[in-house]
C-alpha cells in the first residue's frame, strides 16, 4: 500500500518529499536501533521506524533506497537531519506515538490489507 | 576498469558511508541488478563502518567488471586478535560512541558474509586487517551462460579437423578457417583440447591468482603425481605449502566421500541401481544432454569441486583456489567464480621450487592413500561411458550396484591438461601417495535437470517440419561423412542447414555435381 495512507494510520506528519510518499509502495516495516539489523531488513519497499535519527540512519536510508524513515515519540529530528533527508530524496516522517505503538499500528494496518511481506 | 580507491577516516561517524555511497553510484551507472546493489551496499557499508569504528583509518578499493564487484577494505591497525570470535553474531568490541550511533551490535562481519558471494578476512594484531568480498552483479544464469570453458584461438588453427571427429557429442564445426563450438551440444569434456595438435583449443584462461599467501588450494591427486620419480606426491605437497599456500586439500578427499555415500545410497534404493556416482562433471553434462531419463540414477550429491567449495565456504577467512584438471570442473558454475589456476601454470611454479630444493626429501610416507569402495564399477573414456549409459537406459545393467563414469582415462589422471601418462600417475599416487582425510558427501540442493540442447525447435510442430527437412537434405548428401564441409557427419550437416548454420553449397560433392550439370 502507499506510504501516504500508511502515514495517516499513525497520525504521522510527512516532513520531506510529500508527493513521493503518495507514490511509494510499502509492504514491510523494520524497526530497531541497530544499523546492522535494519540494513538486513531494508529495501525500497521497507519503511524504517527508529528512535535513532542520526546521520548514520540517513546514510543507511540513502544506500538502501528505503521507502521512508519514521521518527517516533513526536520529536522532530534535528533540522540538519531534515535537510539531509530532503537533499537525498528520503521521505522523512514523524509519528506522535512511541516506537512500540507506532509499530503496532503499522503492523495491524499492513496485515489487514494483506500486503505484509 | 581501473580499481578505485577511497580513503576511510577513523572515528568519523558523520562522514562514514561516503565510499559506499560512491560505490553505489558506480553500480547504478553499470546498470547492476537491484538485488545485487542491495547486497553490495550492506556488505560495503558494514565494512566501511568497521574501519571507521575500530581502526586507525584505512581504505576501500573497488574493482568492477561487467559481471562482478570485488571490494577490498584494508586498515592499518590495530588488527583483530581472534577472528573466529569476531565472526560470531552478537560479539562486538565497539566503543560506547559507536553504539550511540546504532553500531556495535556484533552483526557486521556476519552481515558482510551473508551478503557477498565470496568473503575473506585476514588480520594481524599491530598491522591491520584486510577484508575482501565479492558480489556477483548478475544472477548466475545457467540458461544463457556458455556451458563450456574451452577457449578458441582461431589464428592457430590449421584446419586439420581432428577435433571434428573426436567430439563425442559432435558439437564442433570447422568453418571459415576456424573451429566453432556449438554451445548447446558441448559437454566440456575437453577431449578436443587433448586432440588439437596446434594449440588452437585450450582451457579458458581462468582468473589468475597473484600471490598465494592466505590461500587454500584444492588440487587433484593426479596433479600431485605429475612430477616424476624424484618427486613423490608428498614432496609436491610440501612444495605447494612452501610456495605460500596456507593449506592444501586433495580433491580425492571429497571424491572418496561421494563414492562411499553413493554406495550407501545404492543399498538404500536398490530400485535405482545402478546408481551413478556424481564424480565427473563432463559425464553429468552428458547425462543432462543425451540421457536425461537417467538423471534419477545419479546419486544426489554435489560433485567433488562443488562439495569442496561448500565445505570451505563455511570456514571463515578461507580464500579458495582451485586447480581443476578438467574444463568441465572449471566450467562448474561455482568453481568458475573462484580463483583458479591452470595446471600448467601451477606445475611450473612447483617444478621451479622442487628443482631448487632437491635436498630436503624426507617426505616419504609409509601409509598409502585410502582406497575406494570395491563395489563400484569404474568406466572411463567417453565412448565406453556412452555405451554403458545406453545399457543402463535399456535396463541391461541392473546387476551392477554402483557405476562411476569418467570422461578421461583413469579419471582426472588422464586429463589432457596434465602431461604424465595416466597409468604411471595412478601407480605413483597409489604406491607413493600419502593418506588423506575422507570428507562426507554434500547433498545436492538443486536437482540436475535435463538440457534442452538437441531440440530443433521449441515448438514441436515446427520441430517436426525441420526434422522432415533434415531427412530430405540428408538423402541429398553423399553420406561419406568426409568432414570437408566442416561438420563431422552428413547428418550433422543436414541439421546445420536446417538450423541455418550452413548452406548446401558447402558440400563439395554436391558442388561438383552442380558444376558437371552446367
């Protein structure tokens, strides 16, 4: 399903590349705080949810062409990170819910749509 | 393409990933397949971050050709004390700062190994670590890859046409003054190489290895028995280790395991007797091409080279080098992607060393190599092999439990790539060889499949029309099988004409008659 619809279900805000979000298909979500684990999961149809909003995460998103990056807990990433994401064509999202709740909602939604890979 | 080198700064978490980023651009420009790019990125980024996190700085060297990516990531210290431990998932020595950035989960090295097609790591404490990995940019596709590894040097061909007659599957044509191999028929048995007097046919030049340090060599007993009375197999082994190879394995260690496994398999499934031992890859190619109905008789184990690769691959830090004694072994997909050495090249290196060290010969062993199970009927020479396969197909050989079919005389001992007489070499190995371990057979994961090589057309109706045409043409041809047209027999010529590979006027007899009529 498309990223924009998915963002709506977590009451999220798209910070960069809004138009791109409507065209990006997501069939998997990977969450975590270790880069190696997320690297293994990442693909162009994967939304990465993490509380690790640093440069290394942006780099990973860039290298793996992920569908989007989602920050959690309602905290906006630093402006430098938003700028980088915007420069590199990465859809950056912020969810008002915690990592746990965000993932729960995303899981339910993708599962009910039957697109979960 | 020239290698590209990127410097990696230690401790620069902010910039870490620049080299990987640049590599990605290159891969995209090459049009590499998405899955390959993804794997390359995981491996490259992990390797790059390892240098950033753990070392005092280093570099990433990238080599790209049309089909594969080779990356070497080297740092200048401090080195890894225990690589085995470092390879274990979850083990990490990353500092707290790295963990803040999301690194240091102890997944890096296992991640690189999982996402590359070849991986090796060497490290010396106080000097540094060198990590190498390879990612194949195209999925190895059996359908469109040439099935053989025979190299043709047209300039050397004298058009003697010896190869034409000797090819067991009649896959060779000599046209326009040069030999041509019909890929769909070639089984890579390299009989033509042995027969060619001019050197126009030889083994495809493999990826040569530069230095032997840190490499593990897989070599056949036949190779070890090539060096005359003065240098028994054990002395050759010693020479190989002295040349810098870290370890050597004798291919027969795997062959023996496969033979034993095939004997057990035959006992368990008596209805499949005779069970065929999957030793010789040229014979397997032949079965897939000409005797697909016998595929169920082949014991479902990997051939010795593939088994060797499967076993060595599991060991970390092993950089494999194969010295195949046959083209088909080199042609085996897995081995083709490894470093290989042609026997003649390795032979020269060994001979030079042996001649320089004539004195230290305390290497004679009292024990001899293990012997193969007795119940195996061994058949060699492709004409005999084809005879036996015909018998099995006709159900005439059910009193034999296990057969081992080999393209070359005495198995690899008679390879055209080796020079010692095969019977002498076998005797040398059996009487003066040394004991070798027997490694268990590896089960095949992908079953053998039939090769659609000899079909005239994918569409059966069209194929039947072509068959009729072929028959008509064959009746027009003189039936002398003279080979002047460049095809081994008139029947092959008829097929070539139907398949647009030749024209009727290339037959000199028909051409002469045409002249008379005029």
